[in-house]
C-alpha cells in the first residue's frame, strides 16, 4: 500500500508562484512513476506533469511546460510541483498520483485558485 497526502494549495494572484507538496508513505519502493494531475468541475482529470522514480525523467503538459517543475526529494518521500507565472486557467484541484505495477494511487487533492 502507498499513501499520498497533498498540501500547499491556496489562493494566488495571476503571475505569482505556488509550490505543492505530496507526502509519500508506505511501500514507496514499489513506485515507478509519480505525477500531478488536475481537475476542474465537469471535466476529466488531466495530467500536468510526471516523473520516473528511476532516472528522474520528467514530462509536462504543453499548457504548463516552462512554467511548472516537478521534482522529488532525495529520499523519495515527497513529490513537489513548483508553479510559476500562474494563470487563471491553472485553477483546479490538483491530485498527486503514484503508479506501481499492481495499482494506481491517488491523494485527496488540494485546491489551487488563481485570481486577483
């Protein structure tokens, strides 16, 4: 089992920055890929950024490339999403995700609102 808990969401002005964190616990050695997704009401959950636990190769949605950065701490117990130059269109609930070869895990989500 893997447990994920997001934090760091809130209200931020357009053009500002915010850093999301996801605390990872449990059988972390089973995780091969982690990601951030986001979802707005009535819409599907979309991939924002992902990172492989082995090697650290990352991937970004076109809408956030160059503005957001996904990373992990050295121990692999925290996943981050550094958000810069945020736009109102970035407003969503952000979810942390972890994939093992058995199943996919999700956090409970954290709300990010970009508004002046």
